[in-house]
């Protein structure tokens, strides 16, 4: 359950303060920095780790006053939707947060290893800030990831599980000092190939690289891709019409959002009933094409089974909401000829 309470203000002692006091009572504090949030959430993180039996990403939300709002464990191959919608796995109770703000994916690594973390902003125009204070639309993290949205500090800590919290330091400050510093890499920058790896031990003793790689935002499709650039075909069949989109590998690796909102890469406003404003994320990661339902109201279905995160085969179909069918097809590679 979420732990949340309102913010209380105080009246001042002079006329100017009294005039501004109603505004001051409504103002929310800013987010805690990474160290403060880690200290506030350390007890909850240890409790989660103690009951996590396999690799997972531990996620905790802390408000600006240091109170743990929500906490969750995400297994490899699964996703987490973050926002104020009741269907979100990690809820942030604020009317300034989007219904569906962020999506996290726990990407499997080697057997028994802690997963990597992928985090995307769902084209909200309210980018999250990482530990170095920079705004980001999407990142890949190995090790601890801090993301700040409005007054909330979000911590995502990969772990191997198996009750590993028993080996964690007793005190939060000692645990923080045991964490290696994060190194930030911008894939969009010309110097992106200049990266420094640092090998340290996790709290549970496992070695890992401490990189946070910045990525671009989810893509907005404007018409079809050039035929020579098309990597996959997405055919949408609704009650009123049918349309097809060709998507390049580069766009798919950044991610394409489907829904009724104009902020989505593929807008489904007239495609049928039961579709959410932000309904589905298509993204290629780790060599797989994922379809991630973004806490939609009427769900995403593979036959009679509702799916939250699923891998698309080279030829595959899903149902969105009540009357839209998505047909995905991996296009054959084009071979060049000489002469």
C-alpha cells in the first residue's frame, strides 16, 4: 500500500508572509537527492531484498519529505509502469504527475546475474532527472539508478536476490559508501565511445559495471519509413479502417508508443473502442521486440490471455482494447545485387 500524507504550511509573523502563506501551504518540496533518498529508503530496500528469491530490480519511490510512498520488486523480463493511474505498478499520488509517466523494463542478463534497468519517459514532456542533475528521456543502467520526477525520488537497485539483504551493511550511510559512483554516457554525443568502466562489488558481492547510458526519446512516426530502411511492418486492423506502418530498426530500438494521445508515435484515436490514451510500447532490446502494455484500462491480449510484457515473434498478432488487432511482421532482409 502507498504511504502518503498532505503537506502542512505555517503562517508567518508579518503582513507579507501572511499574504503569501496560502501559496506556501500548497507548495510541495523538491525531490531528495540520490544520497538522501537512499538513506530514507534503505530499510524498505533491505526488506524487499530479504524476500526476493531470484534476480530482480528493487524499486522505491520517496517523496520530498523522505517518506516511502511505494515499493515494488520487478523480475527479469517484466516491466513496471509508473504514474498516478490506479493500474500503475508504482503509484505516485500527485495531480501533476501523468497518469502514465514512466516505464521500466528489467532486462535479463547472464543466469543468476542481476538484471540491467531500462527506463523511458512516456513522451510526457516532463523529463526525469538522473543523479547528475541532467534531464533524460530514456536511459539504460547497470547498477543503481536514481530518477527524480516532480517531488519524487525514484531508486532502482538491481539484485541477484536469494535473501541477499543479509549481507548488506547495517547502516544506510555505510551501504551508500559501498556503492560505486555512477558513470554517465551519452550515446547521442560525438564522444559517446569515450567511456570509463569501473568494476566494484554490489552490496551482495557481485561485480558489475556502473554505467548509465542516455538514450533519445520515444519516436514519433511521420508517415512511412523509406522502403530501404524498413525493418518491420505493423498492420493495425480496426472496426472502421486498416492501416500499415513500416518501422526502421533505429526507430524500434528507441521505442514507439501507441495510444489515443497525440504524444504517441502512432495515434489510435479513430481505431476502435477501449483504447487508452497511452496503450502500448513497442521496443527492441536485447535482440527481442517487446510489446509492453502501459497500464491500459482494457488491456492487451494474446488470444484469451491478457499480457503485460511479451516478446513478439517474427510474425505475431495482439489485440488492443476491444476492437483493434495489431499484426506485427519482421520484414525479410534485402540482399544487394551486383552488375
